C-alpha cells in the first residue's frame, strides 16, 4: 500500500475481529516500525510487546473489556522508560511515545489489519499497573497503551477530519 493510502486508511477500529491469527512475521514488522520511530536525542525509551498467547490475551481483555480486546489475536503493548532531562533541561517522553505509537498503528494498517490506540482506557484507574503485572514487568517501565490488532469483521470507517484550510496553510 502506498504510504499516503496507509495514512488515509488508518482509522480507529473498536469492533470484533475475525478468527484469523497474525503471523509472527507481521508481528515483527509491526513492532519494528515502533523501534524505527524517532526519539529525542535518540533516547529510545519506548518498548513494544506483541502478545499472542491466548491466556495472556484473555487476562488483558479482562482488564480492558471491549469487543476488540476480547477477540484480538494480537495485542501490542507499548511501554516506556521515562528519561530525565536530556538536553537544556528538556525531556521528550510524550513526543517519543506518540511518534512510536503512530508508527506502530500505521504498520498495522499497511499490513491490512485494524486497531485502536487505547491510551485513555489503559490510563484509566489502575489498568496500566494491572497489565504490567500480567506481563510480569518488574522494572520501572510504564505501560502506556495497548493496541488490539487483527483482521476486522467490518472495515473501519475513517473519521472525518477538518478541511485542509482549517488546519494547514502554505505560506
Ligand atoms: C492519545 C490518544 C488516546 C486515545 N485513547 C483512546 C481510548 O482509550 N479508547 C479508544 O477507543 N480510542 C482512543 N483513541 C482513539 C481516538 O478516539 C481516535 O483516534 C479519534 O477519535 C480519531 O479517530 P480516528 O483514529 O479514526 O482518526 C485515542 C487516540 C489517541 C491519539
């Protein structure tokens, strides 16, 4: 798929998935896209876990329970080790996580799957800590988001975006 087609096609999908596995080769490509994202001062504090183990998937879907998480053959979990100030008192944790997550989502789309960035749902209550425990993560990493991934039962419909002139200009 052409890059610009991928960007246009990416859309939040919250419905159920077909009973179709995501091959390891595709999982690797999706996670590698996250690794390939830029990060401030190349800190690379964002990490990626591809969960395909049915027992672990079930446990995660009990924490964040939606039609997508309950049927996803793959859940990508994005974690982050926060950096302190890296240069001139600045750190780039928010930017690094955003860039990496969008790369992962675009890769998911490019490979013909659908997903949704469940940041809010992961942050809610103690969901992030519960998922961290399920995954047996013992270091200081924060679970930032989960992204359910699979072949959607229905094609996701891209949400409407404001017109070019409202949000962009060429000067
Ligand atoms: C930082 C961030 C947090 C989000 N959190 C959630 C979430 O918790 N649950 C959810 O269903 N969608 C979540 N979304 C998806 C947005 O609702 C979605 O991107 C937005 O409505 C635009 O739709 P689109 O992704 O189809 O373009 C999140 C998106 C972003 C970027």
